[in-house]
C-alpha cells in the first residue's frame, strides 16, 4: 500500500496521460463542463468522485483516516489541476515542469510532513 500512492501520482501525472485526453481522467478533461450540467449528471459525478477519494485516502500515508481523506482531496485537486494546466499550455518544457513539479511535491515525504505541521 505504501508504494501505491506514489505509483498513482506518477501514472496520473505522466506524459502518456497528458497526451491522451480522450482516454484519461474525466475531471481534467471535462471538469468545468460538469459544473454546468443538470443535477443528475452532477450527482453521478459526485458519487464517482467520492468513491475515487475514498480509494485514494486508503493509499495515502498516515494513520488518521480523516486526515488521509483530506490529503486525498488535496492530492487529487493538485493532480487534476496540474494535468489540466499541462494540457493547456503550448510550451512543452513548461508542461513537463508542471507535471514533474506537482508529482515531486505530492510524493516527497518531507513536503507532506511540512504541510501536516502547518495545519
């Protein structure tokens, strides 16, 4: 389990995922559009997102389940935002930097520990 979170981050924030928007994460591809959909679509999306967050919380480091769930929310938001930005920019170097920097910040245990001490 301790290696699952870094593997998820690395896969999600990979060039392959960035370069396949039609096959990747629906949040990064259509998140802003989902917000404009009728309640039934948003409710279905909400259920799937909650399930994904529960799964991610289960592989997050730490002993406190509530804290792991909050960390999962922050991690997923960072990953989806990074993927969206990396796909949007026209500069390939910047796109790679967005993916790599976000992955490094999420996976580096010292970054997670500093964030935990601030809250």
